[in-house]
C-alpha cells in the first residue's frame, strides 16, 4: 500500500515547503508528480519552481513542455503517472484519486483554511479505510515538522 503523509501547513506557506520537499525527493532518486487543484494554480507552481531560489535549479515541467515521461518532476492536474513517479504531491485541493502506483503520497493543506482542513479530514478517513498507512505532520512554532498521528 501507498504510504500517505498529510502535511498541515501552519507557519510556512506551500511556496516555501513544496520546493524543499521536491528537492529531498530528487536527492533520494525519486521521480515526482505535483498535482494541483486547477490549471491556474499549476501555472503559479511552475513559475515558483523556476524562481524560488537564486542558487538552485529544480528540474520540472508540464506535459506542454515535452514528453511527460522525461520530467523528473511533472506538474499536472491529471491523475495519470506518465513519468513513473515514486511520490505524488497533492496541493491546493487536488483529489487523491487512485494512488496505488506511488510509493508515497503527500497531501499538503493550509491549516488556516477551514475548507481545506475539512477536506483533509475526509481524505484521511477514506485513505485509512482503504488500508493505506497514513501519518499526520504539523508545523511547530519553530517551523519543524512534528508527527501528530
């Protein structure tokens, strides 16, 4: 079963956390998919990953950039896994759908958005009921991640 990690963003926004997690994934030799909740947000994430740090390059693209299977980090709104990703990042309300083709699924949600929190709770219940190993991580006041469940 796919390992599912819920990341409750509380003290740092997605724009700070996502690039760091993608870098760690690539360091481990994993391919990744970032599935956004809509095309506008996908464009914003694409721009973010080009500009989030002056001294770093995070190889990524969308299916519009060329063959999706060649992208180490594929940005999409689709449920397919054309690049053979090991890890799926769900952001901005993206639905998990079928996650069995991934080793790990990271569902990131804004803890200050009550709708996002309710949605994450529903996903937690369903994914646990489906037999996935789910853990819940929350940011401390210092910005560290603490395992809460």
